[in-house]
């Protein structure tokens, strides 16, 4: 009887260890690290081929759109360094020059970020109109949304 219990405990321990190893390896492979353009420029070999997120501002005058190929290129900067980004597909509605963005993708050996996802930052400010049901209130709401909360 006692030998049988020991076998079950050992088998259970092996199964738990195997499950823990599978969970750990799955979580490690799906992790996406956040970097700034400066960090990428400092260690490009360390991030090459890995899934990563890069946050910064879209540099003024850098957006290029090729509609036939659905190719969007732009430069992301943190004020010290900048990285070129290539994205296949369309950008989110709030994506524009001078605005904050977080790009998810991989760093290529050619020295650019191949983007799979673009997340545009939106304004945290919201001003509810004082008279939402009137035409003037609706105009004020529309104006605040279009100006990004700046009035």
C-alpha cells in the first residue's frame, strides 16, 4: 500500500513539473517587451527578431502612404533617437504626425521596425457640452472631439 502512494506522489510531481514547464515556456514566448527608440538604437542586436513594442511620437513630415501596396512608413521618435517603421495595412483613425503611438512588431536586420499593430494615443481630456441636446451643444462636442480636447 505504501509503495503505491509513493508512486502516485512521484507521478503527480512529474505531471505538475511538466505542466509548470509548459506554462513557463508558453508565457516566455508570448511576452512582448516595451522599448523606446533610444533603447533600440543602443542595442539593435539584442532586439533583432524578437516581438517588441516601441513607444514614441510620430515625427513631423515622416508619414508616407502607398495605397496600392497598403504600405505605411513613418518615423517614431522619443526626442533623442528615432526608428523607421513599416506597416502593412491601414493606420488607426487617431494616428497622425506629432501624436503619440505605440507600435508592435519585430526589429529587422535591415534596421527598421516591421509593424504588425499600431496603437494611437488619444486625448485624455473630455469636456461634456453644457447643453448636449441643442444644436450649439452638439457643435461644441464635435469641435472638442476634432481638436483633441484643445479649445
